[in-house]
């Protein structure tokens, strides 16, 4: 996020008193009419808050956090993909279709995963879906946290599906969980679109599990 904020500053007009900032070694300024967001909703939210103050439009190509739908706060943010509200509803529809009404849920930390799984939980409650086990990935713990998640998923094997609302940066843990499905057929995974095209080799996952 710090990198995203630093780069965002390059798009802000210099202060009137610094007309010759380039000669002082200051960061370069790019006179733009708009900015395309990155792939991380958390970074996009931070950047959009700054750009909004200067009336600089930002277009979100893949940032799907529902938080960004608040037009009162993000007046100059637009996106070409639907918000996570629709992804959450699609996940619930899949669970109901297969009658998977007892599930587990895993999410990434930050605005994307936290808001997304919050919406899933609210919709699950409205539709009579119970959550056996819910866990937020703790990236600071690394592999140890993924191991704990897997152990708890196995312990709660009565849950018929695992909902994953995670960033692609948590792909290793997600891939581990997916691989667990081939060992424990009682589990099924339903994931958000951040997992699309993100996977690891069987050898890597086996190494992680051992």
C-alpha cells in the first residue's frame, strides 16, 4: 500500500510555491486526466481517497471491493467490473443449488477480503446457511497459518463446502486448501474471482503440506 500511495503522489499537482520542484530533486509530476487502478482493492481505496481530493478520476479495471461503491466518498472512482456484492450473491446461489448449507469460510485480511466475507456471511444468514468455521488468513505467520487453517477445515469435515474470499497473494494457502479437497472428498470449494488462474504445482503443495 505504501508503494501505491507513493506513486499516487506523482499524479498530484505541485504546490504553487514549488514551480521549479524538478530542479530540487523532488518526485516527478505527471499531468494526467485519469488513473487506472491496480489489481488490489486495498491499494485502490487508498489511492482513490487521495485522487478524489484533487478531482482526478480513477478507473478500476479489477478492483471489486464493495466499499468503492460509495459514490459519496469515492465520487471520482469508476469501474468496469461489478462489485463483490454480486460475487457474494453468486457464491450463495451455488451453495443453495447444491444444498451446501453447512460451510466453512476463509478470507484475506484487508478491505477486500473482510468486506467480501462479511457480505457472504450476511447473505448466508438470510438464506439459512450455517458457518462451521471462519478464519482470516494471518500472513505474518506464513505457512504455519495455512497449516492451522487446513487442520481446522479437516476437523470441521461436516462442513460440505469452503468459501474462499482471498487475494491472489494468498494463492498458496488457497491452492493448499484446494488440494486438500482431493484428499477429503467431503469438502468443496467456492472461491472469488481473485483465484482465477492462480494455482501451484502438485509438487509445491505437497512440499508445503509436509
